[in-house]
């Protein structure tokens, strides 16, 4: 394969100097907060792991997700919630994600460089934190539910062409949390903040109000 030092690995040292990740030891009583940029849109995921519920904002869309019931509601600016219809799971093909070796440090945290392929097609490159996987799985579950919304919130639009373009973002997290993900010539997702001990404000946990 013609990979040397890819675009993704090269830009990491520049892009991530402006980002921050709070990588404290996970506390089971704390909320999980992930903030980043997905395909040009701000993505914010707040997960109440005790309640198995998530508050997700992507661009201008805000939704809350019940991870146990697999339900999603759209949240209006005034706090009104509207139940959303989910399509059946389509059983789309799963990409293969292989580790190639150590990646650059991201905000002081080691990453592992991966390449993601679908059949013979190279879909992108990932800088993954593998140890985070069990702790971020609730966030990935929330994304997977929102990717089934019949009223699309653009979580399935990565900007890639061909079969790779149909892959949902949740598939990027198969090996661990993608601190950065991208195609050969452009980034698709960049993590800005990860906090495992985030203390949400009362109004953020809308299911408790």
C-alpha cells in the first residue's frame, strides 16, 4: 500500500495543538462528554450512563436518546420534544479496521494509527484510542440509533464517494474511539474534548426535568 506518512497523521500535530481532551480516570457516577467536529458540523454527545440516556447535538439539531428503549426525540429550542421514527437496521457491511502502528500523541494521549477498508477500497485513516472503547460505547450506541432516523441529521454523510460513503460514523468506532478520522485528502472527524467525569448542569439532563 502506498502509505508513508499520510495526510491524517501529518495534520494531527497541527490540528490537535488547538484541541483539548480531559482524559481523567472514568468515574461510573459521572457523565461522559465528547465534543468534536464531524464533516464540518459541531458534534456534542453527553451521556448519562446511570440513566442510559444521551443528549446529542449535531450542527443545529439536538436530540435525546434512550439507549435502553432505542428511542429518539428531537428537542426544540423551547425544550419541546418530538418522538422520531427509526428505520429498521439495514445490515450494512462492516468495514475492516487494522492497526498499522503507533500514532502521534494527541493532547498528551497516545493513539494508534489504523487504516479502514471496505473490500478492496480504502475508506480512510483513523487515530484511535483503543483503551477508551468500553467507556465510550454508550456514545457510539447513541450515534448508531440516530443514524437510523428517517428524518436525517447528517450523521451518515461523511463526504466520501462510493461504498465508503455509505458507512455510518458509528462504524469508525469499532476498534476504539477515533480521536481523529479522515480520508486520504481530508479530515472527517476531529475530537476536541473527551471527559469521563463531566458534571452536567441540571438543564442538560433534560430527562430528569
